[in-house]
């Protein structure tokens, strides 16, 4: 008789705790709208009950702003009595926490969709529903995410700004870097190795690290997977690993989109290909056709059509829009083509079987589940409606802003609130809760008087 998912989950639980008799606590975690880790810590004696019955957590934690405040957006929280939902463990995510001071484990938990519509406040469930919609049409995503981040000093400057870290190799503050430089990799080799080891211990398939365009800036790539939800799980867990390991090395890590005005921003590049039921790449038109199949071009057509209404997902706060500047390898218009990093939708070089789209718009502070869901929704929309993407772009496509592109988070939120396509895939209620939460966060931000205002106007 075939084992049920519940049986397999409990087998995973018992096997893990038998192999790790020293574990004292288990962190049951989930990721909110902002990608912030939420959850509860359980002593070992309560972990079996946790796995058997699940974890109760208010749905409102999925609608908190970046500071952890609830605005009551869409009636969630204050307006509905703040009800609990039941979260169950995600298979394959039970792992040790290598940076913990005492023996600890963690596992991801997700809201049961059978509980009702409130479960769809969880970004992970939004992505899962979008993936199932593609599956119903015989389309199966393969995805991987790349995340850029800065290692920064734990101490800020006198005026509160972040600063580059002290190099472990020289003992001096870094002031420059060489993109793809191996000396930078050597200097920070110990922390990068610990990130790699922690990822391996937590079943996060990280495989390549590179030095980026600024001091202390790095990128970690994740292996592609045939589950879009798993790909976003990996990206979310990676951010937790990087920040925790950085702390252990006396530094901090930030995925903030633009922490330094005069340096490169942090991006989240999303790689996506689509397979049919037989496992064939729907984007493949042979090794001699780098532009891919009609299906690939239609997918790009959909991505172009949905870009503006998705920008509040790809750039979810005011700082995120500082990343969009000309001539920084950051796309500022709905462009596409082959092997060109100035484009929004890049088709990387390679053989036909690995043909894919690299979506280069999102910042590293975007929610991985929502960003990937928006990309998949756009691609599916374009395929379904056979949308023509127009002529491919060549040369420097990031010199000028594209017509209609939002320049501020205010414009982006309005476009998301008014856009019909994202509502179709995410659900009208989620789009309402998301945009209202972000608008409330923005209003709170604007109530603060900055030091610059005093310098200029006092």
C-alpha cells in the first residue's frame, strides 16, 4: 500500500529526531508579505504534537508591514477578530540550524488551504495556486533565483548610514571591488564557505557565489528545480542563512535594494523555463535559434504586458525604486532579447534544451513567492493569449526609461490596484490587502522627519 503524505511526513520527523538526539528546540517558520521570518519556537517535548496537529498562527501575520505593524488592510486583523489558521510542516524542510548557540532545528510551515480563503493571504499559497493553474494547462515550470546582497559593517556611520565591512584579509575597510574578482572571494572565503555549508545542511541548493560591483557585494545562485514553490522556498531560506551567518562573522548582511546611493543595487534575477507533460522544454526551438520558440516569445509578450501592474511586487518600497537608474545593468523599460544584461527579459546564451527567460527586474528585497508568481502569471497570460512581444532589443537598452514605467512606489501601487491581470492570478482580495498594507507603510514612512529635512529647512 502506498504511504500517505502524512505518513511520509511523520517518518521524516521520527528519522530526523533519531539522528539528532541532542536537538533541544524546533523553530516552526513561515515567511510573510515582506519575506520576514515569522513563527514559533517549540521545545523538543512538544515537537511530536506540533507535527501531528500543526501550528496555530493568526492570518494577520501575513499582512504586516516591514516594521511588523498591522494596518487592518482589507479588514485583516482588527476587522475580523484576528483569527488563527492552522499551518502544517513542509516536507523536506526539517533541518538543523548550524548557527544556533544550542542544538536546534527548523522546519517551514504553510497555511492549510482547506481552512478557507484566509489561507490565501500567505504568499507561498499564492505561488502554489499560480503554479497549479499552469499545471492544469499542461505547463510545468522549472525555476531558479539568483540573489545579490551586501555584507556591511555592524556599526553605521555617525549619520546612520551603512558602511562597507572591514576586510577579513587586510583588516582595512573595503573601498573598491573587482566584479567577478577572485581576490574578493578569497578575502571573504570563510564567511562564503560557512554560507555554503549552512545551505547544504538546510537542503538549500546553493552552488555558485560571485563578487559583484561594489565592496562587500556578492551574489549566490540557486540550482533550478521543477517546482516553482520549492524554488521560492530555497530563496527565502537562503536570505535567512546569509543574514544569520554574517552575524556569526561579526558583520551584517542586507538584501535592501539600494543601500548605497553611489553603488550598485541588489537584484533578484528569476530564471524560468516551462516544460510540457513529457518533460520537453516549451521554449526550445533548437540550438541554432537563440530566440527560442513561439511559446517563449508569447511568454515574453505577457511579461511585457503585465510588467507595469507587477512593479509594486518587484519593487515593494520607496528605496527599491532608487535601484532603477540608467546604465546600471538594471532594466528601466519592458525590453527583451538575447544575451544582453541591459534587458528586462533576457534569453541567456546556451543550447536549446536549456532555453529560458531571465527576468531581471525584481530587487533582492522583493518577496520571492510573489515575484515568481507575478513572472509566471505574466508568462502564462502571454502564452494563453498568444501575445507578440515585438522586435527584440539590442545594444544598451537601459539608457532611458520606458514609456509608462512607474517611477515611484506610489505609481506602482496604483497600477497594481488597477491592474486586472494580476488580480486574476493573485485574487482580488490579496491584491487589495497587499496594496493597502504597502500604502499604510508608505504613509507611516512619510510621517517621519528626516535629518536632511532639518539640514535643509530648519
